[in-house]
C-alpha cells in the first residue's frame, strides 16, 4: 500500500507521541530527542560530534516543536539544541506553553523535512529503503516508523 497523503499519528500519553495534538492555530508535534546527523542513515557524510579523543559521541538533545495547519501542512519548526535532556524538556514545556487552547490528541500530517543543526527532522518517506517495498514513513530524529494499515500506530 502506498504512503497516504496524510499520515495518522496516535496520541499515546507517557510515550513517544505524548506531545502531539491541536491548538488554536492548527496541529503540533513536539518532543525531546537526541540528534542523529544528516548522512548517518543515508550512508553518507561524517559524524559531526566527537569527544576529546576524536571518537564519535551522541549528538545534542533537542527540544522540537513542529507546527502544522489544520490540513496537516507543515508551517514551521522550532528546534533548539541542549547539552542535557532535562534542559531540553524544560524548553519543550516553554514552547508548548506558548500555544493557545491545547488539546492533546491524535493528529494526521503530511510529509515534511527540516535539516537543521546537522540533523534531519521530520516525517520522511523511506519506502525506497524498505526491504519489502511496502510504504514506510520515518519520523526523524526519533526513528519512529509508520506503516500500513496507516492507523496511527508506530514502531520504535
């Protein structure tokens, strides 16, 4: 089954999609995650974050808030890097607090991609990389996979 125009995403409290929903201006998808550099999953490029010995190390933590119109079209993203996850979580809470009339719930959005801070952010069609050729959409940098039956469920 091909990738649908709108990708349903289920709201799951206390899990990967616990900061998604609607607000006065449309839809949102927020979160806190470590970054993965552009190229690591595309098998090109070089790992940008290294320790004092030159060894690859995990990327920074990010507070991420993607905004969409009511039809699921990407309007913009706020992406802020942090050294620690607790700081990123506090920043996300401040981002969410700026939204009005927030309702945490299921959403459906269109594919989008933002390249920032040497990372990929967004909902990207990865069907061409699927072994079985079936539709596959990946949410970056969290690596949350969406597949048929396109009911909002996902794999991590």
